[in-house]
C-alpha cells in the first residue's frame, strides 16, 4: 500500500491471499529473509542494504509488528542475511559491519529480546569474510559459507560452535574446481 513492501499471508484452505502487515516509512523498507520460530512469530529483517543498517522485527499471526533490534554498521553488523534456530534462539549473519567491517555472527533470544554478537569476521588469510545465508544446524553447530577469505580468498565453508564461539574453516573454494564466492543458503540431503 505504501510502496514500502508487505508481509503476505495465504490461507491454504480457502486459497485466499491477504496482507498480514504493510510496511511504513519508519520500518525502513520491506522485509527479507523471513523465518517462522516455534513461538509462532515471524522474524523478518527489514532495512536498507550495503552497510546502512538493518532491523530485526517480529510479527505475530494477527499482524502485530514490532521492531526488535537495529543493527549498527560500526559494531553489530549490517546487511544481515538469513536466520536459523538452535535451542530456541535465532542465529544469523551480517555480511557487512562488525569490528573490521567484514561481517558478524549473532544470536538473538526471542524469550527476552537479548542480542549477542558472537563473532567478528577478520581478513587474516585463514577465516572467511562476508558471511552469508541461513545456517545449516548440525550437531548443535552452525554450518555456513563465507563469500571471500580463507586461504584461497575464493570463499569458505565453515562451522561455528555457539557454545564456545569457535569458528572453524571446513573447506576452501578454489575458483576452478568448485567455484568461488558462495552466497546461498545451506541444505543437507543424504549426508551431503
């Protein structure tokens, strides 16, 4: 309605679409990377991209919309990307921002709206930078991809353990054999 975007709903029984929430100017443009938590709320990001900041929001099934958190480029990260659930907490990445402006991994607890930045990506020739996408949750660890960095600088598959805040590179991309600059979401099928 306002040219800022909307969160849509669709009734499978009646095949009826509808609008759950219309964004307004204060929401800083429409949503992206929407996910449903076990508490019944939707958690979309909204905001501008390319380092200007992002918001984490919640929206219940009645359309009650709340801005929960604003990501600041200089510390928390910005231009955030995908959420995953582990032990009733939300985990995500920001591919811009943080201490060295190379990205962050964060935790958000919907029970108390607690935010914790867990990891700052560093361009050190070992770890990945510009962390992307929704994590694959496996054995209480988060598996993700970094667009650049690692030893080859063509990107990296990594594991992050939120219980110890440990980042471990799992595989390097090498441009020729298996591509470069991964930015998509992770999926698991037949142990691959």
